[in-house]
């Protein structure tokens, strides 16, 4: 009922406003093209062409920059992985060196003990050797 009538009324006026707007736009466009001198139209076309070339150039530079950025990101990831692997390798080598140093220290201790036992055993040997 009433809602439908209001809706139809609003739609009718919206369409009427749209037709009026597009009619004005078409008239302005036709007038502006007719009123532009040929040499100005050529200048405008050249300017538009130059702007479009610059736009394409900048878009290409942006595309190249994005590609370079992605390449650098991949290089960064590779370096980070290589660095982590190097850290792991160095840690393993450090552990190995630590175990070798521990083994060396234990060997030195055994050698010192053996020397100490030998020097305490030596007088007894000298005595037993002199008795024979």
C-alpha cells in the first residue's frame, strides 16, 4: 500500500534525476569537445599520452622494486638459515673441543699419577735390585 507508493515515487524521482544528470553531462561533454581548438586538443592528447607513458614507467619501476624486494627477502631467508646452520655447527665443534679438552685433562692427570707412582715405586726397585 503506502510503502509501495512511496517506494515507487522515490524510484521515479531517482530515475528522473539520473536522466537529467546524464543529459547535462552529455551536453557538457559535447560542448567542451566542440569548444576546444585543434591545436589545444593535440596538446591535450600529447599530454595524456605522456602521463600514460609515465604511469606505465612508474608501474614498471614499482613492479621491478617489488620483484627485487622479494628477491632480497629470499636472500635474507637463505642467510638466516645458513647462519643458524653455522651456529649449530660451531656449537657442535665447541662441544667436541670441550670433550677433547676434558679427555686431555684426564690424560694429564693419569700421567701425573703414573709419574708419582713411578717415583714412589723407584726406591723400592732400587733396593730390591741392589739386594740381588
